[in-house]
C-alpha cells in the first residue's frame, strides 16, 4: 500500500511539474525570432534613454534575434531621377539622384546612402556649376552614419560631362564610441550628367 501511495504521489508531482512548465511556456509567448516580437524589442531599444544598457539586459535569445534583425542581408539600389527625354537641341535643368539601401532579412531598410546632382544644359554643354550633395540616413538602433570616405567631381560649367562619385560609411555597434562593432558597410554611388540633359547613375 505504501509503495502504491508513493507511486501515486510521484505521478501527481510529475503532472504538476508538467502543468507548471506548460504554463510558463505559454506565458513566455512567441519565440524571439517572430518578427512581431523582434520589432517590439527594436522599438523598446529605440525608445530607451540608454539603448546599450537596454540591450545588455536582453536574454541571449533576444539579443541573437535583435542581432539578426539589425544585420544587413541585402543591398538595394534605386534611381530616383525623373526620366529625361532631352535632345542635342534642348536646354533645361534637372537633378540626377541615386540611392543605395541596406536591408535586413525581412526587407526592412536599416540605412540609406544617396547623392544628388543638380545641373543645367543647353544641348552641347553644361551651363552652370553642378551642385553635388550626399546624404546618409539610419532607420534602426545601433547603426550610425560616419559620413563619406571620399567625394570626387570632374567637369563642370562649359564641359560636355560632369562626373561625380562618393562612398559612404555606416557601422553597426552595440556599444558607445564605436565599441562592439560587428558590421561595416561602404556603399558607393557614381553619376554622370551631360550637356544634352542625359544622365547615368549606378552604385553598389
């Protein structure tokens, strides 16, 4: 009889343990790799007064999920210039714009590097001093834009073509002052503007 009582007690203990484990698992919610859960973690980091301290308090699984969200998985390019149907006899002014974006595994943009060049033409030559600018934007915590590593221009007013190029620098660091950097990105953009209003742009 005592043996049966001890066996029954052990079974009750096991059942209670399994119920408690099941309840705690349900309370824990979806796994950290669930996009909705990860985006909530990202928002908390963005809203935190000290995102580095907030990140250090995450569980190892949560940190791993945040890391995967923040790392660049693909590079996308976009020519944002309006199409120009200029001929050698035409004149006018326009803007040649191009951007390169770093995206994560879910397709969200983490950063964007872009350049713009405004120029005028008369059909045979450029009629102004082209205005060339660069921009870098970040859309996720721990990413920073460090400016350009180089900017170059050749040609200008009175020439047939103006050529410009630039390379931006972005880095992902999980500590202040560049501590704990795990990813660096160097997008580059090259553009040409012609005296007949035509333009070209490409990047990587």
